[in-house]
């Protein structure tokens, strides 16, 4: 077996492992029916879809027409910034509120790439904060602290 595109091959394996993990984990919950979905229904079928997508990417990486690509070395700074921004969001949400936590998340994640300007990041953070507020707070009626604890 000749792996021509190692990047796609690795991505296909990763998608398949994550998809199988969620498929197996979701079987521990009641499935329900399409009309009345249980807690395991969505993750189960999403895991199957992700596994199939991974298989498709993996097979395409083996074709003779696939471009020859190797896997670049990990950039630990970028991985740390992205992971740190998500962790910081979780820490800031109950203390500083929804608005501040999302803005910090977007700005910290954007700093991992040189492609984003601060203006574009500000627009992105604003749109994300407003749309998330509309969907989760107004639409789904979830209770999030919106502003820092000392302002409420």
C-alpha cells in the first residue's frame, strides 16, 4: 500500500477514531426514534457520519492521483493558544460572563494565526457574541451570566 498523501491519510485515521469513539460511547445512552430522539441518537449517527467521512478521506489519500504531501511538524505554540483559549473561556464564563468570555476566546484563538487582523477579529467576535446570544439565551432560553459578576 502506497500512501501518497500522508496529511489526508492521518486526517482520515483521526476522523475515523473520533467517529468510532462517539459511536461506541453513544450506544450507552437510550437511542429513541427519529420522531422522539434520545440522548444517544445524535452522537451515534454523527459518529457514524464522521467515521465514513474519515474512510473517504483515507481512501482518497491512497489514490494514484492524490498529491504527494507529508505531515508538517506540530507547532506547539498554535496548539497551546487554541487549547488555552478554550480552557480560558470555560474559566471566564462564570466569572466574567458570556460577552467577555467569547471576546477573549476569539481574540486569543485569532492570535494563533498571522492571517487575522484585529479589526476582522473584532467583527468576528461581535458577530459570534450576538449570534450566540440570540441562539442560546433568547432562542433556547439557557441561563448564562451575560456580564461580569461585579456589573450584574
